[in-house]
C-alpha cells in the first residue's frame, strides 16, 4: 500500500502556499520512504539548482 503525506503552510497575507508531498510504501514486514533522496531543505535545493 502507498500513502501520500502532504503537509503544507499557507500565508494568506503574502498569497503564498507551500506543500511538500512525501510517499511511503507500507509493507507487511517494513516500510519504505519513496522520497528519502529528494532534497527538501532550502540549502539542498539551492545546491542542486547551482550544479
């Protein structure tokens, strides 16, 4: 089974919203984070964009 977790923050005064989607495989013996290698921190994203 796959679950999607989508936390978000919305700032009405700035007309801005950010959502981060994270997908997990839920198995009988273990779970697996499908997004574990995806950068989510600002410095990680900026470093990726500057490559």
